[in-house]
């Protein structure tokens, strides 16, 4: 069976777009921060009484609009998710689709400053009939939107480009809420050159001399939006039994960042070896030592990342993520140690994203 289409370009002319689509503002939710704009085919109607409830910490997932086409059996829905911690939307979406038992045919990830966007094409069967859809998760501060379409396999294939037009014109009306899902702390130091980074407030930061810091991840607050919101059935669908959550003692993250002059470590090999030795001195056991080159983030001119399974205190189920980059005549070395994804996916999501937030926010100068 052929792969389902996933358009990323629009073939319609400007005149065709004007004839076939209309851009609308959806402001049904009582909280205006969740209002959004989206492009819809003209033959589209909104189902009544849907989209009138905004996400809250007590009910973090709500439908913000359910639309149907009069000329095709296709639903388009915008789902709002309130995030309590800073994560990448793509990883939340992966767990959300898996929990709702959809088979992912393709999943693409697009790195943006607010987090990695997840873009999945899925298929499933209902009442013996094959269905397909596209689900895209992107976030603006603490607001995550999952924009999705669902139809029979044949209808999805025929209308896939129309849905991409809707995606291309989607965005919140209020886009001033910042990049992170939680407040951030400004951490800075004077050496070896003046620097500063941002760290999400769920981390307790301890400055380390003048050229770096250490930080520890705190457990989620019971009064905040739950970190396991991805274990929720689609809005309007029957409730599904959630899996047993990871043990509380696995909710852990330890991070360290330092800057060192090139004169101290003249080569990338020396910088990487020094970073790994620091983690071994802290009692971490790991065998994989091979860094892979990656696209540099923030001000980094070159960057390499190591992701290694590890043991801490002799216990398995741990992961080390260590990044070594060069910029402004210094080495940037940052690493985070925490549970592997299979051990505690929620702590893993936070640890991974925080390393990227610190890297991307690195700034030099007063």
C-alpha cells in the first residue's frame, strides 16, 4: 500500500487560494490567550458547542474547535494543551498518539526556538474501515496546539493539501507569551568572557565559580498542569485506562554547564575527554564515548552531542546527554544526567529540552 501523502508545499495559485479558502479567527474559548487564526476551505462549518472551554491545570486538554467539510467526510480539529513544564511538542505527540492507539506511518520533527514541532501522518481502523489523518503539535509558551485532520484513507489522500493550507495559516492571535512553558531564570557569569543563559524555573541552580553552573530538576507540583497529560484520550472519545506512571524516585535530572578557554583545551577531542572524565568522577558509568556532529544551536559555531546509556550508583536505566561546542574563543560544555526515556519519559522530555534551552539561549556580553 502506498504511503499516505504529507504535503509541505502549496501548489494552489494565489487566485485559487482566495477562491477556495477563508482565514477565520476562532475566539470561542473564554480565555483569550487560546484564540487563534486558521485558514479553512470555504465549504467548512464548525460543530456547535465545541471549543467553549479553555485548558486549565485541572483539565489541561480541551478541544478548541471541531470543523467539518460539507463537500468531504473530513474533520479538522484544534486541540489545546496546557503545559506545566518545558518540553518538545514532538515527544508529547509521540506518546499521545501511541496512547490513543494510532499507527504512525511517518513522523517528522522540525526544530524551532520554542521546541521541536511534531508532524505525524497516522492510520487506524474503525468499524472495519481504514482511516488516516495528520497531527501536528506546536507550542507557544505554555500553550501547545495539536492541529489535526481525520478522514477515510481515500478522503485524506484527496484533501491532504487542503489541510496543509490550514496548517500554513494557523497561529495564535496573542503571540506575545514567550518561548518557554514556564518562567526562566537568568544565569550568568563573568568568565572566561561575560555570558548568560536561561534555565527553566523547575531547575534549582547552583553557580559554580564564575564560568558555569550546576542544576537539579525538581519534581512536578501537584497544583500545576500534569506532566502526563499525553496519557489522555482524544477530546470526546471514550476514556482509556492510563498506564501506571513511572516511580517517583525516577523523576530526576542533574545538569552541569561550563565554559573553558581554547587555550586550556586546544582541541575538540580534549574538550570531549575532559567532559566525560567529569561525569565519571561524579560516579556515572557509561561505555559509549562517540560524539556525533550536529547542527549548531544558538551562537555555537560547531557542536557535537553524545547520547549514552549509563548507570548511576550501579543502577541502570539512566541516560547521559553531553554537548560540546565552540564559539567566541571558548568551549561550551553542557551535560544532563537523568532517567532513560523507557524509565521515565516525562523527566526525559524535560531533561532533553532543558539542554537545548540552555544551549540556544547562550549569549555573550554584558
